[in-house]
C-alpha cells in the first residue's frame, strides 16, 4: 500500500465516524496551476501514461472514492467544471482541506493522497528549460 493512500486518519488507525462533520473543507480552486515537467522530463504522452497507471493501481481504501476522485480530476482537467466537481465531492462526503485533490478525506475519515501530476494542467517546458 502506498504511503498515505487510503489510510485511516484517526488515532490508532481507526476511522472517526464524526470526522466528516468536524473536518474543514475548502472548495476546489478555480484556477489550476500548471505543471511543467522539467524535473521528470516527461512528455505529455508520458504524463497521461503515469496518470493512467496511478488511477488503475489504487487498491487501498474505498474503490468508489478513488473512482470519484478520478472523475473529478478528469472533469477539472478536461473542462474546468469546478462547480460540478465541488458538488460531486460534497455529495460523496469527500472533504478537501487544502482546496485541491492532493490530500482528501472520505466521510469515514480515511485519507487519500493524489499526486499533483494527476490534478494539474500540463504545459510544455520552454526550449530554454529543455536543455
């Protein structure tokens, strides 16, 4: 199991049934920062491949939560529909304490971590940055 992926957030590894009501949640940010992959030297095709690998390899936590997170990430990346994405998260009981998908909790207090490359818009490195 990946660190932080689908792990219990309560003490002693137990879910807190009252966590959803007490956990702060910020709406998703309207303007996504862009991601220039200089560090990884990934092409856009490689980025898409890495995203697909991440979403298909989630085994810890609740599968329905992972599916919702993938759907919301795609909705934001494909059409920037933040209002619908926020409504889906709220209806699903998923809280976003930081206003993004990088660290979220389900309604049982289970923590899910999504890599930033799955949630940010891709921009090509400038020719100056490539070398």
